[in-house]
C-alpha cells in the first residue's frame, strides 16, 4: 500500500480536492435551490445562508486547489519527455499512451479535454460563491439571480466531472508514478 | 416595501457573472487559437513554465482575464442596477464558448483533421 510522492500528489489532486468539490456539489446546489422565502423562516434563512456561504467558498477553494495541483504539480510528471533510448515508458504516461494506437486517444482526447475544461470550474465556482455571499438572505427573493447562480454551479460541476472522469480513466491506463 | 427599499443593486452580481463568462470564453478562445497552430508565435508565447508547456500560459491568461474583467466590471457597476437578464444570459452563453473552445473534436473540425 506504499505510494511514492507522485502518487500521493495525484491522490491529493483528484481524490482529495477534486472529490471534495464533486461530492459537495449536490448538497450546495440544493441549499441554494431551497433558499426560498416561502420555505424558510427568517431565522432559518439566516442560518442557511451563513452555512451556504462557508460551504460554497470551501468548494471554490477546493476546486482551485484541484486545478492548480493538477496543472502545476502532477501534469509536468505526466507530460515529461523520456530521454532518448528509453524503452520502459511507465514513468512517462503521456508517451506511454501515445506509443499505442489503442491508447493514444486517452491523451489526444481525454487529457487534452480534461486539462483545459477543468479551468472553467474554479472560475464558475468562484462566481457562485461571490454572488451568494453578496446577496445573502436577499437571494431568496431574487429568482433570476438564483437561477443564474445554479446554472453557473451546474456548469462548474460538469466541467469538474469531465476532468475527474478522464483523470480516473487516464490514471488507470497510464498512472503517474 | 421596506425590504425592497433595502434591496442590494444587482451590479456586483452581474459583474461577477459576466466576468466568469469572459474568463471561461477566454480559456476557450485562447485554447482554440493555440490548438489550430501550436507552432505559431502566439502558441509558443503560451509556454510560461516549460514543464507545464502551453497550458501554463493559456490557463494563466484565462485567470488573469477573469479577475481583471471582474475588477473593471465591478468598479463600473458596483452602485448600479443592470439589465440582469441580458447580462446573465450573455454570461451563460460565454460559458459555453469556453466549453466548446476547450473541446478537442472542435479543434479538429476547424483544422479539417
């Protein structure tokens, strides 16, 4: 069960930061959706909003951490070029995937999509956290604003889900070691 | 009535949403331009940190554009009400520009490959 430094960072990127956002999304989305004046008392509204603010900023921070650890820590190991004459490509995941036609698409489609689309998630998540924090309890009366926030949040989730899914599949095909 | 009089203006929210759309679209457009010709001067200028390659510049530019546009829009709209419906619709459309621009089959479609 030993993991080396690269494997630990890969786990931190995907299974800690990424997973926090993916798992926390549905609860946060429902909390924003249920912020309706007709469903909550004044006290309930205030308590819910205070919790949602912390929750959303926590998720936004988590997704920023996921993309930064992914792009700036793990990705260099993934895309490192093997020295000339290297025959064992297991330490060079990108090269390992590209050398076979049957696995090349994991990089050319999977990683190429994942590495770019992932950056849309923290942008959208930060916007959501800000708008909810800005309006506070007034968001309960702002149907259009609440709807826009939920769309942004769902978009953030979709972007992260794409990145997470391909991250998991690529790790299975050619793990960073 | 009293609660409506205390209602916050929608300017800051609109600014954040539109900036989010702009940042997303920036990521999509920059990525698309890069992928259409990854040997161009523009593409080479995206390598800010060699181990990360072009992604370092592409993502950094998108994040910078997001925060700078947010700061500018917030400064302009912070004390105003805006046409929130139009701005949020535009912001959401720009999110999808980002999604499409980062989708590899779209690059291949435009490259004809």
